């Protein structure tokens, strides 16, 4: 009977797998680095800078104070209104604003309307200084023009003894030949003017 002879197996070195792992580690690190650069094209060798964030400005704080008043509503109040000086309800210390009074000029701006002697003949009512009287005009020749006579006229008008037409003016003359009043035709059958003393005078009928 043959005898079996046991041949011991050759032992493999234990550090073979360790050497493979050590050699493979650098290659794996290089591969991972390449993948990282390919995946993020915006990152290079220089460290990536953080992107600036967009800041939203805060709303301005509300303005404190009183509400503005409407100026357009106050404009009419800014104009001084005429005040009745006889009104007992007028506030004390407030001076009345009186409306301007237009004063009629004794001399018309256009020089008056044309005047003829014939249209002046006859009796006229004279108003001057708050009094009324009558005057009569004729074509009788007289010193200073033509004969005139007054009745119950006050002041210098009672001395009127003559009259005449000079251009567009009607002139009343006293006994010494001096001018007492000058009038212009203002309307049909009416003449207005002033005396030499400055009083208003009118002839009408």
C-alpha cells in the first residue's frame, strides 16, 4: 500500500493587498479632483469668492407732523373783504376796508358832445351844492355873451347874467364878465360841469 506524503502549501505574503490599496489611493484622489473641477466650472484654482447678496433698502420712516392744509381753500380768506363800518358785529381792532369810489370828472374824456345855442334857449333847472333853482337863457346880446337870468339860485349862481357857447362848453358869466361855471353836454337835455369854486353843477329839463 502506497503512503501519502503531505506537502505543505506555500504561504502567500500577507501584505499584498495592503500594497495595492496604497498604490490605488493617489489615483483615486486625482480622479475625484478632476470630477470636482468638471462639475463646477465657476470654481478654479483660486478659492471661490462669496457672491454679493442683493440688499433691499428699508422703507423710509413716516414723516411726523401735522397734515398740510389745502392752500387753495385758504386763498379766498387771504383777500381782505370790505367791512361795513356801521355793522355792530365788526370785530374790534379791525379797520374797515372801503370800496373805492369813482368820482366823475367835470371834463369828459372825449371833450363832450357838440353844442348849439338854439338847443339851450329856454328855462332850465339848476342843481348845485344840494340846492335847486331855475335859470333862463335867451339870444339877447349882453355883456359877456347872451342874456341870462336866474331865480332863487344860491351863492355865485344868483349873480349869473349872461351865457355863451365856446366850442363844446356852455359858459355861465356873472355881471362883471367873469366865468361862474362851465358845463358839457352829457345827455339829451342835460349838461354837467363845475363852478369856479369847485362845486358840481348840472342843467336839466
